[in-house]
């Protein structure tokens, strides 16, 4: 992670209080300097995921996927799945000693120093620093510019990802279901029944099946588009995007 100002990007101190739009802005700054990564690993809390509906992707994750970034979510309460990063956080805390710093400016200086030592000084690779061993990492393979976001973003990547997911819904008394911010009419005759919803990546349609696998309805997946996703307008019932 690039050593940007803590005060500028994390004024709330707790990730659960940070808006998805702030996180996106931070990502864009990083991408413009370092380029687009191949993948990003997240935990299952806000703002990365929806804790109440972990199986439903957020607009933030779909925006990243549309840019060709693989989004990987760790298993809940399994910190050992991300042991290297967890360990590095511990080392950073011991080296930087944030509790001993005189304000955010002093903390930022400590973080800069830690990054320099960890990346360019510490002999972690058979006596060589990480920077000496992997100099190519300083050269981005996939450049990113904010004004080219729509050009770099591909809807089909999102469609292909969402098509791997299956969603279970209960038909309400009025014959409708709610799925990814929109209501769809299935039919009153199916009230109180469970149905499965999945995406046909070729037709860009939601397919609704009953428990026997019979197709009940098809609807255009209109909420899956660049404008809605990139502007993080997919507001779910609990307010998360």
C-alpha cells in the first residue's frame, strides 16, 4: 500500500464508518500511481462487503471487477487465511509505535520510514531487499487514469462474475421479490415460495426458477450498468453500496 496521509484518507479511523465513495476515491489515487493490480483481497465487513447479505456483491466490488481486478473475500473469522498481511500489520505496529507518535504528521513520517525500510533496506530475500529482488513491481503493467475509467471498465466482466452466483428469494404476498435494489413480479400464485435467481451472462437477464428448476420469469438486469455501478448507486435495504 502506498504511504498516503492517514489524515487525508482515514479520518474516521474505523473502516465500518468510511463511505464506499471515499474508499473508491482512495483506490483511484493508488491506481493512478501504481496501476491496476491483478487482485485485491478483502474481509467480509463494511465497506467491502455487506455483512447482512455477504452473497450479494456491493457496487464497490463490481466496479473493481469491471476494471479487471479479481476480488477475493476471506472466510469469516479466519484470519489465518491472510496470515502474511496480518503478520505485516503486527510488525508495522511494533516498528512505527503509533501510540507514541505526536499526532498524525508524526505518525505519517513513521509510516514513510517503515515503508522505505521494509521495501528498500531490509534483507528479506536471500540478503537482498524486496526492491532489489523485484524491481519490476515499481513499473505498472496496467496503467490507470481516472478520466479513462469508463474506457478501461468492461460490463461483461461484471456479468461473467455475477452469473456464477445464485440467490435465494422468498416470494412476498403480492407476488413480488426484491433483488439487488429492484422489485420483480413473479406472480401471486407463487407467494410464500422460495425461488432461485441467477444471471444469464449472455442475455444480461435475471432468470427466476422455482424449486423444481422450472423457469418462471426473465427480467433485464438493468441495474448492472457502468453508470449505476461506478457511481455506487446500488443502495441496498441496509444502505450499503
